[in-house]
C-alpha cells in the first residue's frame, strides 16, 4: 500500500515537472510574440507581471488565507523584500 502511494507520488511529481517545462517553453514563445507586437521587451514584461499580479490577487481572494499582522510584516528582514528583483 505504501509502495503504490510512493509510486503514485513519483508519477505525479514527474508530470508536474514536465508540465512546468512545457509551460516555460510556451511562455517564452508568447513573451517573444508579445515583444514583437509591442516593440519592446519592457512593455511585454509590464503586461506579463500585471497579468501575474491579477492572477495572484484572484487566487488570494478565492483561498482567503490568513492576513499577517502589521507586527509580522514589520518583522520580515529587509533582504526578504528584494525577492522579486
């Protein structure tokens, strides 16, 4: 029973890795086409990050996670705020 569960998990993880690889290839092509249409890579990056922000906000609204307190946010080390760069 445990062995089949481990095997199922390995298959699931392999599928997730393959989907991530396919998704990366597709996103690269889409970003290249968007850059060609808009004329500059920065414009396509702005659209890319905006769409990502909208997706994260919608997922956050749907999942309704715990909102950290101001004390928790203030305790985050300064280096952690640079994670998006």
